[in-house]
C-alpha cells in the first residue's frame, strides 16, 4: 500500500469518525455554549472568516494558526496580518499574525489576539454607588507548525498561551481589584486534505488541555476563591467547494463544529453541534463579496422544545468584502477585508477590518 | 460610639509631625446620604454627624422638616466627633502610615460646599522595619476643641478655627508637644504598648481617657493628669467610656471593658464610677460577648434620671437602662466584690425598632449606634442602622410611651422604561454571591431577563414573561422584584455550578418590545 493510499484511507476514517461524533451530539440534550469557558475564543477571528460566517477551516487564506495550522505548509510567501474589531456593548479586539513558509515542506505561524472591554463604566456596588471604571482583557497567543505530507495532504499543530485579566472585587471606595491568569495549553491538532481542485477539507481538534486555573484576589490582596475552568474542546470539520456563479469564481465554505468534551477529554453536559456557512463571489477582479450564516446550533431540544430553547438558537448573519489594493499600491500584495454581522442578540453590529500583506 | 475591627498585636510606635491644609483629594463632596449603611453617630444640639461605609454626613439641624445633608464620599472613618458647625473624622490609615484627621466645616450662608481640612499625623516606627498603622479610635468635642484618643496612648487636641494642635501623654503633667516644637528624639521613651488610648469622654471641665488598662482624668487648664484607681476591677481591656456630670464636684463615669472568663470567653462589663466617693459598682454584664461583638453605648440624662443606651450587637437590640442609683444614693458604698446588679429598669428597645421597621417597610435591619442630644426641651435621639437613620426629636425613654421615629435614607431614582438599568452589585464574587437587576417600567408589563456570555451565547433565563408593575425609585418602589430578579452566577440560577469567570451580559426585555443590556462580572467558586 503506497503512502497516498494510506493517507487517503486514514483521512476517510478520521472524517467518518468526526461525522459520527457530530451526528451523535445532535442526539443529546443541549443548551447553549454560554455555560462553558473560553467564550472570548469562540467568535471568528479575521474579517474574511467573519464574513464567511466563521466557516474558514478548510482553506484559510491567512490567520492559519488560528483556523487550521495544517494550512501553514501551503504558504508560498510570508503573510502579515493586522486587524481590528468592534462589537456591541463595548467589546473590542485587535489581532496580529505573521506566517511564513520554511521550504520545502514546513510552514509556521505566530498570532496574537486581544479581546476585551476597554472601559466598563456602568458597574455599581451593593449600595448602588458607581464603581470606578475598569476593563476586561484577554490575550491569546498561538504558535503553529505544519508539515506537507503530500501536495494535497498537510498536518499541523498549535500551542496557545492564554491570558485573562478580570475585575473580581471592589473596595468600599469603589476601587476595582483585578485577578489575572496566564496559562500555557490549548493544543490544536489539525489536518487538511485537497480532494481535487474543487474540494478541500480540514479537520481540527481545538483546545485540548486548555484551562484557566483562577485564583481570585479580594480587595485586601488576599485569596478569596480558587476555580479551575476547563475549556470545552472543539472538533471541527471544514469543507470548501470552489465553483462558479455567473461565470465568476464562487466559493462555498462550511464548518461543522462539535462540542463533545472538555479539554481534559471528559464529556461535557450539553453536547451540541454548530454549523457555519460562508459564500464568496469574486464578482469583480479586485472586489470580492462575501456572506455567511454563523452559529446554527443543531440539537434535538431546539426542535422538540422550541418554546424553552428558542433563545439558544441565536444565529448571526454576516456580510463582507475584500478589496485588492495591489494595483493602487504599485504591485504590493495588500488586501483589505471588512465584515459586518449582527451579534446574535441584536444589541448592535459586529465589525472587523484587517489588512493582509503578502511578500 | 462604635468601634471597628481592632488592631491587636500592636508594637511600639511613635507618631509625628502635624500638617494642616485644605485637601479634598480623598473626598468627593455630596449633598446626599453617602450611604444607608451607617456605622457611627455623634450629635451636638441639633447637629448630627455620621460615619457611613462610604464616607460621612453632617447636618446642622436634624429637626428640620427637610433635613439638609452635607457630606463627602470617601474612605471609611473609624472615629467621629460632632461640634458646633464642625465635625472631626478620624480615618483608618492605609498605606502611608499616617493617621488622617479630617476637620469638616459646615458651610456658612455664603458657602455652598463644606470645607474639609486634612490633618496629617505621621507615624514613624521605633526601630521596626515594618511601621505599623496608627490611628485614633475615638474623639470628643469639648470646650471648643476636639480631643482624640490615639492608639499610641496619647491625646490630641485640635482647636478650630485656627486648628491648633497639641499632644499630651498620660502621666506627663505638661503639654507634651506641639507640632511646632516636636523633637523626635524625645519620643524614644514612648509609647507604652499597654497604654493605647481606646476611648475619650469629657465632662466637668476634664477630659477622661480610657487607655487599654488604665483610666485617666486630664485637666486641660493646667494640663495635669490624675489616675483613677481601678485595680480591683480585673480589667483586661477598656473599650468605651462616657461621663455625666451630676454636679460640679461629682462625675459619673460609665465604662465598658472586657474581662476574660476563660481562655475562650469574655464578659463585657459595664461599670460606673463616682468621682466624689471614688467608688465603683457594676451596672450590667453581657456575658459571653467578645471584643469582636458590636457593643456600644451612650449615657444620657432625661430630667433627673440617668439613662444608658446599650447596643448589643450580638442580639441586635438596644437596651435602655435607667440608672436608679442617683435616687438611692450613688455615693453609697457598694462593694464591687458583691457584684450586685444595681442597674435599674431595663427597657428593650428592639420592640420599638421592629415596629418602626414594619412602618417603613425595612427588612433585616442591623443596629449600629445610637446618639442623643438635648436641645432646649427637645430630646434628640438617633439610631444608626445598616439600612438608614432612625431618628426622633422627642424621645420617650419610658417603655409605655413609644418613641416617634422618622426614617432617613438614600433613595436612588432610576429612569423608567428600561432607559437605565444595572446589576446590584456589578461583580458577583464570594463576598457578593448574588446580583439584583434594577429596572423600571413606565407601565405594567411582562419581563424576561436572560444572561449571555461574552460571545452572546445564552447562559440562563432569570425570569420568563413575569408580570411587573410600573416603578419609580427605591422609596416608592421599583419594577424590580428582588426576590426573583436576581442571579447567583450559576448555570441554572440555583444550586448548579458557577459559570466560568468572566464578563456576562444581561438582557431585560418586555413584551412591548423594550430592551436593555448591561454587564455583570462573575468571579466566584
């Protein structure tokens, strides 16, 4: 049996296992993911992925270390990304990544993501006196490495460093006391497979061994509580189909993410499946149009008891575009991506904007 | 007066250098109640000053129909004295090892904002690498000056309006030092770590100082000290002190001290002392109480009767004792060895307080302090609680006559129609295990409250289409129903596990389509 056939069989087994797991989780009782840790990691990163409804696992164009580190081995040039995001209720974000090939078969990526609330100014104490302004900040560093097994098969892995700083207590004078946590963990294992020129698949197991071991400080600097917060692991199967629409290039991407167990491989109480879909149409040479539907939660309870669980079914619809600035910038390969989406509870619009430089 | 958490393990310390200056940096002026959680009171005539957990307040006329409150939001004080148009507030030192005394001046007609003068009394350690905090536990206004009992055993006098400061130490028959002539080397002999001054009172032209294990009488005219013999009382630690002048030559001291019964238990002992006969007798013992229990008392005169109000923090009630001794002859030689309880008629005030609670709709009130003052024919009586101020301008001590109470507390208006909402408090942790969502509706409606995480994934529904009335403010009633509109930071708002630490968002929505979002932070286990 040659290597290609072995890889193909292996890939099929992995895919079948993933599909079986994803289908299984739809048969279990489920509620939203709001009860699990790592909420700040679940929103799509990057204006492209955001516009595509978070369906970006099969063939990420950039931020590969975030979406699918296996894709790093397909890089032919260095990629530098700088992006910003704003979300309703004061949430903001910023991200930076640098990815580069290490010929002939290796790719590497580094990325950092900030998410948080720069100014929380509406908190009050137990007597309704305003507390001083405070902030919530998270930083996620990822280092990814990928290896090209064959032209159409890549594997990769990530390791994360996660940091959070959270207001956890207040003094009688309204001063805020913070607790912070930095953890090394959150391993991602990934694979990517190009079936042909039209179809590509990605499979990523995220957040293995990811947790936050909090030690809360009280207003006197003492220890008031300890809490181990283990993040749920995510098994994501992504697919990208490349075709044409009105004789223009058209891409359909789809991610199926299953939440089955936590980072320590213990089953979580409410398993469920999330489907994300995205579309990209290269209507003009320098302008791509994108759209997506994100966080379609599949679970039998949503259908059997929709009156109780309809609030868990809170999908998001996104729109976006890509502008190729290379002609305007005299040959430099710079692209601008922008995306806008509702935030699932209709408190406002999420927005992301980034610049991608390839050199 | 109420004493806060005590600082034991005191090592020799030395104070010094005084500085006067206008300083509002630590305080923010307000014309509202700084907090409904009132810790300490002191009255003088119609004036009343109070320490709250958020600062302090002052009014120059508690009898006015609409009381005009002035105050400052800021650090919590541990001692308070009320004078004429002024109040002295003693802060607990924080990080600068200095005792901050704030002299608060009530505004004259030409002023709208009161003045707060900060008096810094710096502390140096005597050979210790870790300087200890220094503070004043008690203060009193007398003879145009404030007198503050200092933790190092000294007595500070502060005389407005020039704010002259002097420092005296028990046993030294002279003005020990003024800050202008302070010489640090002379203080190498001080302090005596057993001589902490715990309480100060004034009467009959003398200042009475209760040090930890000794009582002193100080004459401010000739600055002489006189010790009071209490060698047979078995005092472990004096805690509080009050005096009443019976006549020019006789002063009654009411003292409170702790006496250890065993290694685990102590008694809080209330004794009186007649300066004329130099005799002690026991007034009452609160057995089994500890220095950590909130015990405070005030002595007062109504007509020719002597009364003592005792706040028993352990039982959360006010005891009123009418001292019958003046009638029966306080000068009688009652051997303290007999331990005869001679305290007279006891009235438990808590029944009245409960009636007041019912009248004003207050729940679970905790009593903190009492104050009284006599102004002409009016007897002004105030009770500090953790839910506001109860006060009477016509106190009836007799049990058969109910004291007519009024109720003052801070009311917080909230915009109607969900225009302004918040979670009280905004941080859920092990000290504040629940939060209540405060909101108002213009019209009765059905309300649904949901919690979402940072990614706007649903966490838990708090109430589902619950009927709520129109609301206005805390006094008149809000739309919030605290019993139900609350979240304990768990996944099921019940006994489930706490949600992961982080920022969460609540959404309050009504059936007519109004919505409001807000933040609440969870950090508990």
